[in-house]
């Protein structure tokens, strides 16, 4: 299970819960819609749940990039309580 928290941006405090992979972006079809964030792409990043506790963050060739530890990434494995940024929205992931 994954809980994704918005910890920076207009939706600060909003939480999402998933038991499967999901996409973050401006498009209405994204499971996590950040349509308000003009610095995000329509399909910005994907959280991939590979095993119960193995989670990968993958940039979907976004215009402004996806950042983890202040570095632009293409793909990185996430751990519980990790923080990342898509556009100008900051997220914390909880893995359980």
C-alpha cells in the first residue's frame, strides 16, 4: 500500500492511497491530478509498485522534470517517507 501526501503546493495536506501503480500529472485521467500546477506536464511521473514494499518513481519525459533530493531523475527507487517534486508540487510517500 502507498499513501501519497501533498506537502507543498495549493493542495497541501491532500492524501491519496493506492494499492497499485499510478500516474501524476495535469491531465484529468491521472490518478493524482495536479491540474493547478502549470509547471507540471499532462503525464508527468509514474509511481510503480513492483512488490509490496518496492516502489519506483519514473519521470514520463516531463518538460520541467521530476526531482528527488534536489536532483532531476529519470527513475529512482523510493523508500518510506521519501520526498520528491513534480512541477512545483512537493510530495511525501508512505510505503506500508
